[in-house]
C-alpha cells in the first residue's frame, strides 16, 4: 500500500503504519478521551444489537443525534427486529420516518429489512460483504455496522472522522467535498491492527469530530490530540480548496417535497391532488417535487388524481 503524503508532525514519526509511534499515540489519546466522554446513546448500549446499530446508522447519516433520538426509540419499539419492519408496507416506514429528512433512507431501510428477512433468516449478517450486498447499504454503512455491531476492523469514514483526519493528520481545515481514494488509504493506514481496538478507534474518532473538532468551532483547548494536530501546529491555514457545499433548504424542492410528504404521512386514506396543491404556492415547483416523490417510490399515484404513501 502506498503511504499517503503527510505533513511534518513537529519531529514525530508520520503515521505510515498502525504500529508507528504517532499512530499509536493518536489511538490511545482518542480512545482514552472517548472512555471518559462518550455520550450514552441507545445504539451504543449492548442491548441495541446489530439491528439497532443499523437503524441508527441509516438515521444518523444526514441528521443530528438530537433529532434522531425520538424517532429511533419509536422505530425500535414498533419494529424491534428486521422481520417486524419487513412485514409492513414501505409507506409505513416513510410515515414513521417523520421529519428526519432525506426520506429515501426509510425506503432503503425497509428494503434492507426485507432482504435480511429473506436471505439471512432475520438476523443482520455479520460479514462486511453480506452487508454491502443488502439493498440501500453502501460502503460506509456496511463498515459502520460491521465495526460497531460486531467489533470488526474496518475504516469507518463519516464526515466527522474525515474532518478529524483532515485536520489532525493531513493538516487542512476541511476534507474534500466527496470522499477520495487518498482519504480511504489514510484511514486504512491509521487503523489499529487488532479488531477490538480498531472498532473502538472508529467510534472514538467519530465522537471527537462530533463533540470537539466540529465543522464550525474546533475546540482545540479540550482536544486530546491538540499537541499532535498538523493543522493546529501549522497555524490553522484557511481552507483553499473548492467551495464547500451549503445545506440550503428554504425555497428548495427538498422543502416542497417535505411539505407534500407531511400531508401524506398524516393521512390514512388517499389524498386528492387539490389538498396537496395547498402546500406550496408555485405550481411548477410543486409539480416537479411531486413527480420526484413518485419517481423515487415515496408516493404512489392512484386513478382520479389521488395519492398515498406506497403500499408495495
Ligand atoms: S487540535 Fe483542534 S483542529 Fe486539531 S483535531 Fe483537535 S480540535 Fe480538531
């Protein structure tokens, strides 16, 4: 494996292998910090099981913990096993998704539950390749479930981990907009050798990004790796890469889709087009948003201009 290009680390050894002093230092500092500071989240408790971990990973991908918590609790209460969700219509998953946003995740989670029930006897599979073969599960989710639920050794690269590695190791303020091969190489290079430590490192580095090294306010004064952080040691040079993607919502098709889905989630019978037309003033954008929901399988059109959440 080619080692990534790394900045100087004030005389310390670059982390070009898991056993090098800096890599080991980062592991022990971040994991010790995690031991003292990890949030007590329901999907981290032993009774969450692999299904709880999988549900949380789907929900957390683009939504903050505070918004996920109530929906997660209700979801697991209603569907404690994949087979319980698989028995329901996909529209029920969309309804229970509430206002978490990006509701295609609900359909994907439902699809994964059906596949787990049909192919794996209702148990979330343990192998990374089997997880990756489930519908709606990408590299990140497969690695996260294998690592967090089964304690395996995988590079788990979410936005928080990518930001921590960008700053602490690569020495830049922000990672690229989309995950690159170089980032994957670096994450694999830094992975501790033994599986339990690797799984702990994955969770700990993610938590550091969520609580300390955040996108807007890095709290270096309480960061366990401040002394080794390449970006901090370089004087925190400003981001000079491509502009970062914004998260605008107001006035977008996403907002209109959210309003249309909110009406359909509340309804327990098909809804006429005229009722949906009231949610947004601009007819072209409204029609585009509704067409998009139908094309994504989130809304089912019925004869006579009626709509409902999907039954199949
Ligand atoms: S020292 Fe600051 S910038 Fe570096 S990893 Fe810690 S919080 Fe982030």
